[in-house]
């Protein structure tokens, strides 16, 4: 049986486009990751018409849908089976996300244990090989 999340209101993102750093497209040395402009004459900081939008608190998500995945669960990072059992009581609110440093063998056992407990795993198909690699022929 599929695990369904608790009903919640529709997730609405107020802005989908990323906030890009001012003049990052003009100069190779300036990365596009957002930095607040602080210059005294900067037109983005002074909010002139036709310039980029600045990131501000009004673009934040609704507190009721904040941190929800598109499937409706909140993420909980798991590294072993004991941490997976914590989610047993909250399996309709939280879904397990297996940490990236967990080996493929341990990951397979975690996926199996999660099915027994009725806990959803968000990245259960990662690092799983169906057949072994064949040695290269030269």
C-alpha cells in the first residue's frame, strides 16, 4: 500500500525564477549566485524601474507548506536503520532521505526495512545496480 501524506494546502511558489546577481552576465569573474547590492549608486538597490528584482522576505513560502517536497512530505536525513525507526510515528508527515555517504549494500537493506515499517523513501533508487559491470575486453 502506498504511503500518503497528510492533506495540506496547495504549494505555491511566489517566484520560480532564481534571483541573479547584478551584472553577473556582463563579467566572467562575477558568479550568478545572489548577493545583495550595496553600492551607493546601485540602481538595483535603489529599485529603479526595469532593473532586476531583489530577494526579500515577501518572496518566502507559506509557513504551512514550507520545506514540503512536491510529494507532500518533509525530508528527514537517514544514515542507519535506527534513525529510520524514528519516522515510524510520523510516517505521514516525514519521508526518509538516505544520506549520500551510505553504501549500496546498506542502502538496499534500508529500503527493505522502510517497506516493512511503512516509511516512504525519497531517493530509494539511488546507487542501486541491477547487474554487475562486465570487465572491459582489450
